[in-house]
C-alpha cells in the first residue's frame, strides 16, 4: 500500500506540474507573447488560461480524492477553521504578488515588464518588513538565484531565436 501511495502521489505531482503553464501569472505565457511573430496580448493569454487551469486543477483534486477513497488511504485531521483562517491571513501578503501581476496586466495598469518590476519591489517589501525573513544575506541568495534562472532562460530563448532564424534563412 505504501508503494501505491507513492506512485499515486508521484502521478498527481507530475500532472499538476502542467498547471503552472496554464494558471496566471505564467512566465511561459509572457515568453510566448514576447517571442511570437504575431502580436499577442499577455492579458488575453492570462484570461485564456484561467478557466482551463481551474478545471484541470479541480479534475486533479477529484481524481486524487477518488484514488485515496478507493485505496483506503488514511485521512488527515482538519485543524479547524480558525487555524485555516489564521494561515490564510498570514499567507495573504504573499498571495497578493500574483494578484498584482495578473490584475495589473488585465486592467491595463502595467505592461508585463512593469508588473514584474512592481511585483519584485512588493515582494522585497513583504519579505523584509511583513514576514521579516528577508535580510541582506537572503536577499543576495535570492537575487543570485534569480540571475542564474534568468540567464538560463535567456540562453534558451537566444538559441531558439537563432535556430528559427537559421530555418527561415535555409527555407528561402
């Protein structure tokens, strides 16, 4: 039964990883809009991914629940609504980052680049002053990780652009 539980958890985790592409704010949508040869609005992409992402998430939750019931996996204990509410209130400042990005773009307040800059500033503020977990050392670690990730993504985009240009050149 322990192996079955591990296999089910792995399948749900692998399948749920796809939802990050669909549910806004998805960096894949922003990269697609920037790299697309036709004009694509990031806000439209965010709206297009919202309903399929929510439906896919609900379907995954249903399947995970159904498999757990059929296989008789043990139930967790619900800690109560007061713990849930306290946890939600504690997490809300962090959750606001995604809302700033999505609604800033959808309402036309920010471009995708501007929304990311505002979200970074907001996140630094929340980490340093609300949660009080972002000191100078952790900030430098986070910035270093962001630079490495951005460099990898930009190298991939650059290589893909060169490859596309080469195909266009050789096709003519």
